C-alpha cells in the first residue's frame, strides 16, 4: 500500500493543535507548582507576628536560632550523604569500566635494559642519539703555562710577583 502524503495545510493545522495543547499543559504544570509551593510555605512557615515587648522578641529570636540550627544540621547531613553517594557512584563507574575492559593488565616482569635500549623501544626509529654522556662531552686538554714550566719552584714565582712590579707583570701577561 502506498502511503499518502500529508498536505501542508493539514500538517500546519496539526502542528498548531500540538502547540496549543503543549502550551495548556505548561500553564497547568506551572499552576500546580505554584500551589504546591504555597501549600508547603503555609505548613512549614507560619505567619510571623512581631511581639511588642523586648522579652517576647528575645524569645522569638531564640526560637528562630534553634530552627536555623536544626535546618543547618539537616543540610550538612544531606550534603554528606550526597558526597558519599557521589563517591560510591564514581567507584562503581570505575569498577564497570574495569569489568568491561577486554584485556587484563598482566603482572609486569623486571627487565634489565640499558638506557639506549629503552629509548630505542620508546622512540623506535627516531632514536639516534646515544645515552653515553661522556662521549658527548667536549674534550679539553689542560695547557701548561710556559712560566710555570720555567719556574719550577713556586716560591720564586711568588717572589717575582711580589710588589707593584709583580702585579704589573701579572696584569700584562693576562691581557
């Protein structure tokens, strides 16, 4: 059987009817929420009558403070319950993920491997540098000064540099 296509006027008429019904339902729901709110407020929050004398006012303040403390305790208890349940939910999510996992992690074995072998395993063909740190260091040869070779005794060297003439020589040779 071939299905008949709906005309655009019929489609628009049905669309407007659905919108009207939805709007009426939203208005009804809003009225119900408002009625529930007013009912709750009448039950739990009686109208406030402000007393005239100071003693009655203090008694009213004490009463209100006690109610505030009770509500605060309830709020704290609820907060703790929510935090505990959230933690349990997170733990259960982790357990579900662990159970869904296709592969179990095997126990790792100790493997002796050099630094070069580890880099080669991690980086693959990109690994070209060597971990031999001493090979990459610059070779520095210690140069022996000619003066030190000429003057074998260190006391003579000190005597030569003593006084202003020695200091002048020292600056001239360094520069």
